[in-house]
C-alpha cells in the first residue's frame, strides 16, 4: 500500500473501511503513511529551498 509501488500518493488510496483490516494490516498501513510523510517532508524542504533561492535572485 505504499506509494513506492507506483508513485501514487497515498491520499488517493485510503482503505474503504478500517474495521475489516487486521492488526497487521493496520500496522503496515501506519508504516506506509510514515514513509509517505517522510517523502512529503523532504519535498517541502526542497521546495522551500528553491523558493528561497528564487527570492534571493529577484530581491530588489
């Protein structure tokens, strides 16, 4: 269920019902979400860096 499988963000792939999932499936799902969070946090850092660089170039 990780986005590594096909690079689709997890936001589009939530389970329909958590009730039908086993404890192991829920733990795997949490792990996949944590990986996704780390990826997004990395993207945020990169985007902020690029934004900062752009601001410094066009600073008046």
